[in-house]
């Protein structure tokens, strides 16, 4: 099952790169169904990718739901880097919905977490195009 889920994730990523969001979402949802009980790492990744796809196609409310699920899992297993990256995506999505206070909080926390881990991309998160409204 895990191998099948990985293949479905890869197919979803391929469809995303080809700008075929509906096909990507379909493959990722199939992977999600297989990962729910067995593959926590894959589940976190798939939820985040589904969030990205929904954000990219202006389905922001759905994206928030996927990001929140991914963030819960990252937090549960202590994956600070993954959690920081999901917080950044969640912040950008909240900004697109006009929820500036929530967006600013998620982006601030993302920057704090990633900077504390020495993530080389952390400073970029505060640059124009990476904060609220971007």
C-alpha cells in the first residue's frame, strides 16, 4: 500500500507540474485514502500538496483545511521544519482570503521556526511577495 501511495503522490506531482490540477487532486486524494492509517510522513506531504493545489486554483477555504490537517500532523510528530513550511503556506492562503491577522501570525511563526532551524529560505519569507497578500 505504501508503494502505491508513493506512486500516486508522484503522479499527482507530475500532473501539478503539467498544470493539470484536477488530475493532480484526483491522484493525491487516492494516495490520501491509502495513507490515512499507515504512512504518517506521506500523509503530511500529501495534505500539504493538496493545500498547495487548492490555493493555486483559488479554492482557498479548502486549502486552509488541508494545511491545518498537515500542520496538526507535523506538530504531533515534532517536525518543526515541515510545520514551518506549512505555516508559511497557510499564512499566504489566509492573506488571500483577507484574514490579515491570522495570516500575519502564521507567517511570523513560520519565520521564527525556520530561522531557528537555520533554514536558508527563512529570510526570504519576510520579503515582498512572501507575506500577507502575496
